[in-house]
């Protein structure tokens, strides 16, 4: 049952609830999300050149994104635990914009979407970059966390 306003996580009285997906078909589902973190050119150079005293900042952020996707239901209250079949986190430095673009793609075969896992992976990877570099650049900005594409399920294919 959906609340009158169309929000599936609210019942007819407007109270929060976890959606019952028990009757939905198991289908292949995939979602891709992104985030961008802007920083000082010197900070990006340090990351790209591997000169950060904490080690491989990109590898740490990639692992953090993967771990975050797997822990999404522990962070987002109404999110269903999913059997995630794949998580891919890519970090691409952009020297012209002094930024790193994070691209996270998650896959599952299940009864509900995997968009939140992809968004969580992208967000946490960007936050990890911030955490590892904050001592040298507190002015970093995480921006444009967004869903780029989702495939599968009843609603089909959506792309930004």
C-alpha cells in the first residue's frame, strides 16, 4: 500500500514503514551513481603522484566505497538488505577541474532496486578522499552526488 502522496515508505497514516517487496519478481538490477570532490591542485597532484604520507588514497577510497555499498541497510533505515553481486568503484582525477570523479556501479538479482547502494558507495568514496586529505586541504567540496542510471525491475531503465 502506498500513502496518498505516492511515497512508498509511508503508510496511509503517514507513518514510516519498510516496503513489502515479497511479491515482487527477482530480476537483474544495476545502478550507477557519481560524486565529485573538488580540491586544491596541490592536493590532487599529491594524490595522483602517490606522495600522500597515508599511502594510496585512491585505493583506500575505492575499498571504502565497496564496503559502504555492502553496509547500506545499516546506514539507511528503510533500505532492504540485498545480495549484491558486484560493486565497482572508479576514481578519475580531473587535472583541469582539480577534482576526482567517483563512479560507483552496483549489481544484484533481487526484488528491489540497488540505487541507494550505488549512491552510498559514491558518497563514501568521496568522503574517504576528504578524510584522508583533510590535514592538507580542509576546503575540499563534495558535489553532485547523483544517480546516473538504473536498469531492471518493474520501472525498467532510467538514465539521467
